[in-house]
């Protein structure tokens, strides 16, 4: 091979600026390094006493020339071994490959390179997509920037600089999808999660399934390998449309000739209107294609859902309620936005109201008709009142087996989703309609013309019995850790009435449902998927939705927190004001209990834990460890008062749940 041309490059005729890129003795003889000037990446070499500067990108597959080596004067690409002159960017004789080169000056204080100004940024397909999703209300995106989603990431950067959205860089994409789903569960608005091709996107799937089954709107965005290598076994080449087909109600790839704004319109509308998951796949090269297309948006594409029920169904519901003496209302998560009208109807009848676990917080436990949660995570008040009822009026509930709504009772079911009506068994009166509209019409039609017994005093009596029982349980002490009754009693004393509480999965969740008495707090959970690890990422999503206007509190066990523990650094990075209550019993407590219940040996449920409080401190958060019940109040007060992420690690007895 002939020697390379090491002729210094002349100063360009077009406008340029000198930039100091290295100190005088910074780069050893015979070495090459990468430097950045503006948005340009350069490979600067030191050879035979002189310096050269060429573009850092090999023209074949984009190899980083600054990570290469100098061999006999040639700069060799580290990826495929192509050679270039480190000064002129030319290739060996017989080849016509050329890398852009730049003039270099060696001065007393270092090495300078003559670099043209950065070219003006061109509007791209990604800009059209980002502007469209912003128009649909997406203001928060959780994800990780990587090599196959850089074009879309740059469009989000520009949107963030405009103040249109915020990007939260997470440590694991599973946390991104949980956070986006929690955002949707809390607000019914759309947030997005974002990953690279292959594992970055497949990591999103668990959180997306959680959003799907809990009817939360989420937009998922997947980078993809370049189209020319798609389907040919390329690195991180995954069939994302196929992988997401089951979890996403809408999943499409954005191709070069697509109507890009319309694809984003369809994705966002599917997510918002269907309260579901929508997914777009973004091939690498399409993301940066120039586009002068207009962005889309929701104008003229969505309508009000406040639909009145058919007259015949309303008549039948009126007659059923009018003929009952002890009707009971059960409300699920789907009725959260309708509670003012539902409570007004119940108050006019003196009818008790219980919630599903997913609906916890829809009515305050301080309300004279509130009975708490019905079912496995519930209160004896709710189960007592259901057993004594002669009619169940159910709004926005799915009839999960965990809730245990009595099938043998006559049922009036109200839901806006026709598929939810009588989903698992027939009901006496299925009513298709908006919950608030239907409740208001029932109140107007019934007036005082009913035979319902006012059960307020009975509800109060049942609460008195249950609170006495809880007080007794707070005295339990086997000297193995705190009991759950004391823990949630203390939390109830310190937390704001309008806080957002994000609970995980396990004994901690069952105890929360049973013992914690809600005021006006919003409660988020992984309802039907029941995915461990939900709690802390969900708190991040809730904080992104409401900021510091409301307290954000997470509740988890040690196993759940451990799944996404490194997201504590994410919370610190973005100043998320989250207080996390971690119940550490050093085991998978719920699984141990289930093994014992099945008359099996307890096996492989123990956990080896660090000090989570110390871990929080290492991450830059506040960490407090509590081992005695008398220290609970001070710890919770200090954590809630802390400006930023805080974790209270409570050492708990796995049997006192």
C-alpha cells in the first residue's frame, strides 16, 4: 500500500471559525481521537509531527474513525478496516472513498480546526410526528435515547426547548411504560414511552400490558433498524409490529411514503378514545427524512362521551331501585370521574357505597355512606353491607374475581362500554350510558318515590366495629418487625387528603386496601395485570402529571421496589418530589403465605436485601430506616417534608399483614 497524502488541508473559502480542539501536548504521536465542535464530530490525528482532522463518520457504515488507529500513516476504521488519509480524508490508490477534511493549525496553546458553521436544522418526519402528538396533549415522554431512535429524539429535543413537552430519561424501559400508564390512569390524558429497536422496545411490553388491561391511554414509540436491513437478521432486528400486535390496539410502521401526521393521529386517537395502547414503529432512516407536511391534531376527530342510556333501560333501572329496600352501590375505576352524581344518587336513597380495589378512593372512607373496598383487599364493612343488600347497583366495575360482587344478588349494571355489560354473567338490568349522566337521570326520576332504607347509621356501626378491630391489631408485636395496621394508620395521619398514592403488588397492597382509610386521595395500582414493580415507576408518572401541586406517595414491598430500584436516580435527576414507603420483610411475603395455604413448604421466597435507606442516600435522595413503631410518625413527617425524593424503609413482620 502506498503512503497516504499528508498534505495539510487549506483554509476553506466559505465561512468558518477556528475552534481549539486539543491542548498542545494532549494527543500522543501516532494516535487519533474524537472531538466535538458544535454538532460535528471530528477524528483528529497526530502523525509524523503534524495534525489532521477529518469527519468522524466512515462513509460505509458510519464507523467512528476517531476510535480507529494509525497504521503506516493511514487512519484505519475500527469497524471494517477501511483506510483514509488522516489529513485529507482520501483513500488508498484504486479506491475513491473520501471523508470530508478540515484545515488544522498548531498554535502555542493547542490545536485548532477550521470548521464551517453548523448547517441550519431541517424540518423532518420526526418533527411532524412530535408536533402531532403534542397537539393531542402528549406533554410527557418517558424513555431512553439510543442509536436507532436518534432522529425522533432530536425532534423531541427541539419540542422540549420550545416548552411543548418534557422528556424523562429512565434507567429501564419497563419503568417508562409503567410511568406512562400511571400518568394515563391518573389523568385520562396521553403520555408516551420510548425505546430503541429490539430490547429497548420489548422491555416496554409489561407496562403496556398493564395499561391495556387497566384501560389507560398510552402511546408507545419504537425505534427500528434501517429499512434496508429489516428482516435480514440485522443487529436488534425485531418484528415490532408482530411483537406489539396483542398489546396494542393500533400498531403501525412509519414508512417513507406514509402520511406521517395521519399515522400519529390514528395512534393518538386510538389511545385516547379507546383508552388503550397505541404503537408506532420508526425506521431509523425515515426519522430524519425532510418533510414540510403540516402536523395533525384532535380538532374535529373526537366527541363527547356523555351519552344518556336508552329510555327502556333507564325505566327498568328505576323500577328495580324503587322496589328495593336495601340497595348497595359498587363503583369501580371506570366510574372515578362520575362520583359527584353517583354519590348524590346514593345520598338520596341512603344507600351504602363500596368500591372495587381499583376504585379505592373514588369515595372517601369518611363519607357517611362509604364502606371501603369490597373483596380480597377489602373491609368487613363492604362485605357485610353487600351480604345484607337486596340489590346491587354497579357503576364502572369489571366484576373481577378479586372483587367478588355477588352474582346471586339482583344487579343493575351501568357502563359506557357495551362489552363490559354482563361480561361474565347475565345481570337483571344492563344499562349502556355515561355514569354521571345515568346517575343524574336516576336521581331525577326516583326523587322521593322509593322504599329504600336509609343505612347511614348501620354503615357507621360497622365502621366502629372495624376500627376497634384495627386498633387491636396495632398492638400486635412478635418482635419481628412493624405490623401493617400501625404502618397505614401512621400514613393516614400524615399524608395530605388530596395526595396521589401509587401501590405495588403483594402483601403491602392487600394491607393498604384493608387498613388505609382514604380521604380524597387518588390511588393508582397495577389492577388486573398485578405486576410487581409498578409502585415506584408509577409514582414517577404521577409526579410528571401533577408536579408538586399534590403529594406523591409510593407504597411497595422490598421485592417490588427492587425491580426498578435504580429509578431512584431518575427521580433525583429530575427533582421528583416523591415519598416512597417501603415495607421490608426480606421475603416474597405473599408467596410465602400462598405456599403455606396450599400446604406446601415455603421455598425460594427469601430475599437478600441491602439497606434501602442507605441506598436512597447513595442515589442522592433522603433515606430513613424505621424498626420501631414509635419512630414511624417522625420518619413519615420528615420524608413528606423533604424537598425531593425520599424513602422510608420500614422493617415489617411478614405475618402481621
